[in-house]
């Protein structure tokens, strides 16, 4: 959100007694000691990062960043930090993003100067809107080389603009400690009213950039391997007070809502409408294909929705957006801490910090309110399953349903159709079986393979990622792991329908059917391709299995996850628009029959 919204006008100097998250330039000018060598400065940066909780650093090779690389090599040899090496800075940025997501700790990415820094922008933008503590360590030329045409030199300070919580230019030879500590505080949300998010530490280094001839790499020491607990969470809240008024309220759990949304719905006897990446899509109150039910509880219905309680960020469907936009349905947003995904005053929901206030707003469900939703949901799920069972060849909703059912450990859902198919067809279980991740900050398709790799390595358990072929190909370079780099336990499920199927479900699909733009829609939106994914997997040394039916997919998903494997599901997107129309019609008929009784 940068200088807009909650960060408007906050520009400070590191000489201030209590700096806030902001953009600034310079280091601790009170340090009047002799200039530090590049290696000495880099080692101080590394010490400050490790003291601040950084456990993983993803390094992209380069010359100007060499002092940091050598300092990190020292710390790695001592068993104090885990290093990952990626030659592609964009992949490195998203790998660090995934590590921060799965560990909950700040993760850093190191690049050399020039275009290398610019390649981090997509990951930084995602981290900004998703409030992920990503530390950008951008190496730079010293001041005397800037603006002279020196090789690989551009204006790097504040290059990410509004996308970072804090940016600082640390001059060559200066003491970097205070700047690093401030950056870590900003990244982890330590300042009041500021959510966590990315920061940039622009580190200028002056020659020499390599260790002295007398320096030696420390004797290697073993590093204890700890696994952060990433198992799905369940929580309980006391039953709602009988003094609360009865209201036909629904609990909407958007991205990153957490298990509190499920607990709140259960405690208040309210239907739970949970997106897949909410990590609340489970329990007795969860309704599966809820987005197809909303029209049956709208104005004029026998039991219309009266209020909405929102947890997390809703991102997936137009019916949900339409519900939240209704002026006649009051809505409240549970927001106990600052969030990064909207600016204060720009949404219509009433923000509430306390669950007691939220309970007063929501009330408790009437005796038949939850039962009606669950009956309608059961009928809708049955109708959906029958439609999907009509086709033996794999379709997007059928693939998502099976992946959702079989996933254990960690599940990553790619943007575009994958996460929407899981939202439609993923059957809520009594208890969650996997912790679900998705890049929903900006919902881009870039970096998904790399993000999933970081999540798998950070969580140290089996991980499944579901994504479409275009999303997969967009980050095919994320498959490249150098010799000796740690291999994650990662199953990559690629629904390959030779192009961008999501556009068939948007207005562009109707344009294509009308034929008014000839082949333009297919070429410009469908982006058809003939990539041989098996050959691509072989080139990167990744296992590959191809299936085309739901039965074969179910069998493959039942196998254990060992190393990296691409599970390619061949499909045909030509009938996808008609399939969704059949699903909607079947659900409408089934739900209408239930509600008419």
C-alpha cells in the first residue's frame, strides 16, 4: 500500500529516535568510525538478519552482491542459516515468498545490481498485498559510480516505490545495523498500525568485494533441522449467548481467514461459506458449492440473508462480491490487526476488532437457518457430483475435487481456474487435512511453481500444488534447482487443456461463441500451445506422469509424494462453458426442490 492509505506521508530518517515504517535514505550517520570494508559491512548485515529471525536466504549469483554471498557462506557453514541458490531472480523472489509463508518467519532474497533487482517486483507486489515479511537485499554500486554510466548501475533506492513498508539506501562503508533492524521491524509488523510486508535494504559495496587472502570459510558445522508446525488448525469458541438476537447471518471466510471463522460460525449456529485458501473450509457448518446457492437466499426468497460477517479477504466469485455490495445487507469485517489488502475507508464493511462486538453484530442463527443451508448445500453437492460423474475424461472441477480430497500436509492452489474449481467442487471435510496456500495478494499466475517450492522446503512435509498449464509454463523456470540444492517433496498437478480456460468462463467466452471476432479470442485469450510437458520435465530432471481420466487421476493421487513429480492431467477446454452451465442448472433444480418443501 506504500504511501497511500495507512502509510500516507510517513517519511522519516534513521536518525529519528523512533523511526516508523517508511521510505528513507542513508544509514546511521552518528557512526563516525573509519569506513567499513565491504566484507565487514556484509557480515554486520548478516548478523542483524539472523538476530531478527531470518532463517532462510535465497541467493541469486552476482558480483556486486559478492560480499553478502561470502558473509552468508560463513554463516551457512556454521549452521546458522539455510541458503538456497536460484539463478533466476524472479524465481528466487517467489521462493523466498513461499518460505516466509510456510515458516511465518521473515525470509530474504539477495540480488546483484541492475535488472536483477527489477526481477523481484512481482514477488514484492504479492508480498505487499498479502502482508508477507519478504526482505529484499539489493546490492548496489557506491555513490561515486552512480550516474556515471557504470556497468549494471541504475537508480535502485526506492525502486519498489509504494510496494514496500520500508526502503533504505545504505551507503558503502557505513554501519548498516540500525537500518537492518528497522527494516526487520517494518517487515514483521512491529510498528503500530502497520501490517507486515516487504522491505528493501539497498546495500552499496565498494571494492574489494572478495575476502582477504587470509580469510577462510569456517569449519562446517551441522545445522539442527527444525520443522515449523504448519498442520491445519482447529479452534473452539464458547456457544453464543442466548441473549443475542436471532438473525439470518452468513459467515463468509475469504483468503487467510483462519480457523477462527469456522469456530465463530459453529458457535453462533451460522452457515459457513469458506474459500479454499481461508483455511476455514471444514467443520459441520461449512457449505460446499455456496456460490451457487446465494441467489436462492437473496431478496424475495423465503429466508433471505440479513447480515454478513466477513473474515479474511474475499477474492474468488462475483456472487460473493455482489452480496457484499448490497446496501440492504449490513456486513462487518473481523479485523483484529492491520491488514494490507485494502485501504481504510475504501470498503463498505464495518471493521470490528473484537469477537464480542462481532457477536453482537451477527447475533445467532434461528433454529432452522443453518439446517436450511446445509440441506441446500447437500442437494447442491449431490447434483454437482452427478454432473461431474457423467464425464470420464478429466475436467477442471473434477480434478480440483480429487486434489482437494487427497491433499495432505500442504496444498498450494494456483490462480485462475484452479482455486475457483476447488471453491466450487472441493467438499468440506469434518476436519482439515492440509494447510492451504495461494498467492491471492494480487492473484497473479506468475511464480507459482517457485512459491510452492519455497512452501514445501519451509514446511518440510509433502506438498501438492494444483495449477493450470499456462500458470505452470509461466514459471517453468522455477523447476530449475542447481546441483546439490535441496529437493522438496512436491507434487505438481498440471491441468493441461492447452491454453487459458478461465477466459471461456468470462465474457470472452460468449464473444468466442458468437463468432464476431473470429479466431482473435482464442489467440489473444486462449493462448493455445503445444508444449511437451513430459519433455520439459525430463529436461529439468523432474518425474512425470500423464493421466486423462478421473479414475487414473485418483489412483495417481493415492501414491506417496517422493521428491518432485509433475502429474499432468490432459483435458479438453472446448466444453468447459457448457459444463458449468449444466452444473448451474442441475444445482438450481436440486436446491429449488429442497427449498420448496
